[in-house]
């Protein structure tokens, strides 16, 4: 909804290039530090157990002094546990600043990468057995599809690792010192997932 996004941009004084990047859902994951906003684009992945397909969606975040905005392509995401903690006042989310909320959202995205990798790992195990016992032309197509999924994950993870590294260093005035240790955790998880890939 371009008009709604333009209205949000006016209300929160978002840079026009930021709004353009939110609308362009083919963005490579990245971050930019504007004077009074931090902007991050990530790829949120979900694994469908039935179809064995990795669903990829762009999610964009804007961090301000006292707020976090998120923009998604589709309904459904990996943020339900965070919404529950916010509604029920559980955990640190209500006690910490907006930078902590951004951390929690990014952490949920990264944690779900483990679920996706596990699903792909199960498929890879099955294909390995199939190749050894009775390979078929379909097996080759499955191998190519799995390889493409892993490359997609890798392409999404490298910039995500950079985003977490930037936030953990505290280079942005919007990233409080109290939250940097949490971003370090996200950085380490991102490196672990890259090693798994």
C-alpha cells in the first residue's frame, strides 16, 4: 500500500530512499544509519514441511529513538512469541529500549534459520539415501533445488551477519550499550548458521 507507506514516512520523517527500499522487495539484506533512524532489510525464511519449500520474504525495520517499525510482504511471520511477550509483559521487552525490541525481532528471524536448515538437512539425508539405493532423474532436480535453497540462505546470512556486527559494535547512536551484548549473541548465531550451511 504505497499511500499508507508514504503517510507513515511523513509521520515518522523517514528518508525517501528508505521508503523506496521498503517497497522494492528484491532488496539484498542491508542496513543504513540515517541521522535519526537505523534502517535494516532482512530476509525472513520459513520452511514448509509438506512441500519442502523454503519461503522467502523481505522484512524491513526502522529503529528510532523510541520506536521500531516493521514492514513485511505477507501475513504470517516468526514474531508471535515476541507479540505474546509484549502483550503479557513477560521478559525484558517492556523494560528495555526500542533497540532491544529490534534485537528481539532480528533474533527471531535468525533463530528460525535453524528450523529451515534442519528441514533442509532432513531432505538432504533422504536424497543421499536415494542416490545410494536407486537414483532417478527426479533426484537430480531435488539436489539442484536444495542447492539453490542453501545458496539463497547463504546470500541472506552474510549481510545479516554484517548488520548484527554493526549493531553489536555500537556504531549507531540508536544502539544502546545495554543492548550490544544481545546483538553480539545474534552475530554469533548468524555465524553458526553460516557454518551449518
